[in-house]
C-alpha cells in the first residue's frame, strides 16, 4: 500500500511540475510578445498615428513636464515625454514628479495611443521612474 501511495505522489508531483512549467513559459512568452510589439518610438507613432490607434505601447524617455510643442490634447495637466525621436503628450496618469524641477528624469510610460484633433497622444496606464 505504501508503494502505491508513494508512486501516486511522485506521479502527481511530476504532473504538477509539467503543468506549472507550461503555464509559466506561456505567460512569459505572452509578456515578451507584448513587450516586443509594444516598444515603439515616438517618431513611429507620429509618422503613422492611425496604425497605432488603440494599441498598447511602451515609451522609454525623458520627462519634459509641460514643455510641449503644441497645446495639450486632453487637459492642462497633460505632460510630455521625449524619447530622442520626438515628443508626445501623456494623459491619464500624472507621475509623482515636479513639472519644472524634475525635467530630464528618465521614465517609462505604458499606455494606449489615442488621437485628438489629428494629433496622437498616450493615455497612460503605468508610469515608472527609472
């Protein structure tokens, strides 16, 4: 009887190990696929905003506070990120940064591309200070 229980326990552990391995590899491959497809430049978004409309993107760049080249698309609290290829406004989430004193800090924005008055902007769902 002990041998049967021991064999069943070993089989259960092997089975659970295989299931966990498949789940974690599927999750990590899905995350990496999203990250791979989401990393774009501001230049790419500005060059073809309709191609990115509604898509999740990741922008890594420099916090520019309110220093935009145009008026904010949604509210006066919208702020700007510059990734070296261009600048774009961000709305939705306001980072815990001073719009004057913290200009130049590196940040990462995850959000969705939106368009207002023909101009693209990012509706942030996550903002991280690097």
